[in-house]
C-alpha cells in the first residue's frame, strides 16, 4: 500500500497530469470544463511554489489552458511534444509526416462507427472509443498496423489510442523543465494516473523526487498515492497553505 504524499511546499516543484488527476474522466474530451475550485487551487499553489508548477498532459496546450482557465504559464502538451516555458515561449516538435496518414485512416475508421471520436492534435492524432467500447479490438488493430507502417509512437491511454510524433514523453518534459528556472534545483513531484505518467514518475525519481499515483493501487514507479481528483485538489490546497 502506497502512503499519502507529505504536505510540503518548500523546495518542491509540481508536475500535474490533467485528466484523472485535476479533472474527472468524462465521456468526451470536450466535456471537461473549468471549475472555480481547480483554477483557485492551481493559482494558489503556483503562488506558494514561486511558479514551480506545470500541467503535463496528453492534451494540447490550448486544451490545458481552456480547462485550467489559463491558471498557469508553464505547461507541456501532447505527451511532451509541446512545452511552454516560464517566459511564455513555446517549444513544439515538428509533426511527423505519418501523423497526416494516421489522421486519414482514423477518420475513415470513425466515419461509420458512432461514438468513435478522432482528435487531431497536430503533432499526434488520437482515436477515442470510450463511447463505443465494442470497437476497442478493431481500433487497437488499426493503430498497431499504422504504427508499423509509419514509425509513429503508439500511446495507449484510458479508452484512447494515440499515434504521435516520436521523441518525447512526459518524462522528457519533466526533465527539460527541471533544467530551467524556476524549476532548477527543486525536488520534482509528478502526479498522474495513466500509464503515460509512469515516464514522469521515473523522471522525477531520477532527479531526486517522486511520483504520486492517483487512483487504485497498481504496479507503478510512484512512491505515494491519492485516491481521486477530489483528494488531489484537497492536497494541492493544503500544499498552498503549507
Ligand atoms: Mg491522466
């Protein structure tokens, strides 16, 4: 059983996944909307940590900003493929040519399958089947085939398959932030729920910090655990006052 993370603020840097950590899972990506409690908690903790807070999500930076109501400057979108630094500048990987091919194939797949949603993120493309779980097998088959053809990285998530431009993940994003002000020299703490967050947990541990798993116990590189989004927000509120 993993313990609850300590409530500390001095010297830590926070890296936060969005879906399943700051926001409950929803039927579609668009169904997640800003809440006053989340926005206030993010702003409070960013002030307490002197800016050492970033959302690190599979969503785009535009989506992170929409859901967090622009609470934070630093952030990384699309599994590390986009990164906004503290000065507001954005680093973005050039989309692999295979992304356009995968987008076409996913759109063709979704066209006659109600509930299957394609999400074009520029540097990657996602195929969501949360509302059509019977299509999971066919979706996985298609994604594996496209991965072999294009050389894109296949990233499975909660009822979503994503084909992305190679060369980044949440771990590379955490590592890059930790080389820059205001993060440099702090102890990185990564909160996440999904398999993609394991890269962030490992990167945090390699830099002297730790991961916090959100959700049920499982095999993980995280050292602590919180139950759900409500527990995360309560913990952030406590850290902001620590
Ligand atoms: Mg997540």
